[in-house]
């Protein structure tokens, strides 16, 4: 997850760990939703190809 935050949103791990805990949890939950949406879109595209 930290790698994804860094590569997608330019938030380095050190900066992440300096955030208050509530903001860390929000960032993790938001990134998880983002990744789930991308996976669903990818599955949908694969189904359309068939």
C-alpha cells in the first residue's frame, strides 16, 4: 500500500508515518477503494473482450 501511495500520489512513506493516525487510516481506506475500483474495471474490460 505504501508503494502505491508513493507511485500514484507522491506521498513518501516517511511523510505517511508523520500524519496523524486518523489521516493514515483515511488514506489507507481511500487507496483500498481506489484499487478495488480499478480491479473491477479491469475485470469488466476482460469480460467485454470475450
